[in-house]
C-alpha cells in the first residue's frame, strides 16, 4: 500500500495538496497564472518507515484567463483648450492598467460619444482634435465624452473585458478675457494638520493669455488670516495653505 505526502504545506506559493491514499492533487489556494513546482513523496507503507520511499517534482502550469478588466487611471479626465486648436493637436492622454498577463493586457481605446470634433489613438489613448472647423463652429464651452478601453482575450474561448471613463473638455473662445477656473475645485484636509500645510491649488485659464492673480474673496489681503477663513493663498500659483 502506498502513502503520498507533499514536501511543503499549503500556501500561496504552493497552492496544492495531495491525497495521502490516492495521490490525487487538488488546489488549496486561489491560483494565479504562472508555473508552480511542487515536490511529493510516496512510500510503501508495508516496508519499514523510510525504507521504500521515492520523491518527485511536479510542474503545474496555470494558464492565464482574461478575467481582469482594464482600469482607467481616473474615472473622469479634464482638459482645457482654445477653440483655435489645430488639426491633430493633442488634448490629453487616458491610460489603463490590467492585472492579467501581458498577452491578456492589450487594450484598444475608442470614443463612444459620436459627433464630437475629437478622436483617440486606439493604441496609445492620446485624444486629439480631428475636426478643428467643427470645434470652432460649434462655439460650445465644453464636451463630455465617454471613452472605452477594450481588452480582447488571448484565447478564443475567453471573454472580452471593457471599461469606460468620462472626459470633460472645456473649450475657451480666444476672445474671452474672463478667467475660467478648471476642476478640481473641491479639496479636503484632516483636522489637526500643522499650520502652513498645502491644501490644494486652484487653476484658471484665460483666452488672451494675460497673467492671472488669485485671491480669497472674503479677505482684504490674500495673506490675512481669520477664524472664518483660516487660509492664505499664493497670488501667483493659486495654491492655498492653512494659517
């Protein structure tokens, strides 16, 4: 009669166990793709202990399945541009990551929203102006687009994986002289942080490229600190700090 034993205990790096009587190998941990090398020992139980035993190394190859969808680096992307943008001018770059193997991590990008003056490079995720005449003629202040990442499987019997993200593009008229604050405009900070810590930075653009100065509206001077507005702002950078 034979008895089977495994050379190591069940663990993420050794996710298998062997039946002592039958020698059947089963999993005991979730599997990730890759190659596992597991050692086993088999002994003749009718002989003195250790007298008639043999060992073997078993190599188990786990084939990757396309189970992980691509994940965008942000759920919403923001960009600002002038309505005088030229053909093929880059607007922004979307990107994704994928936890599957390289063969199952290939992603192609597309814009699901139709009728916009923008296109996207299907391989790199770079969005660009594809119809500058439409961009100028529309006189729209913003576009909200849905971008999709499509992840085809390496094996024919696997499923496709997709993910979507929003892209908000603000278009400024070249004649605009009023600065426009661009997102993000909401910030948070934990209480108890030391005085002088940077909370965030406000960013604004103006069509005629004139210099911009930043102020906190409730303060006479950007450097005056009160109990009601315990912040100060850098008039040049737009970054504000606790005071």
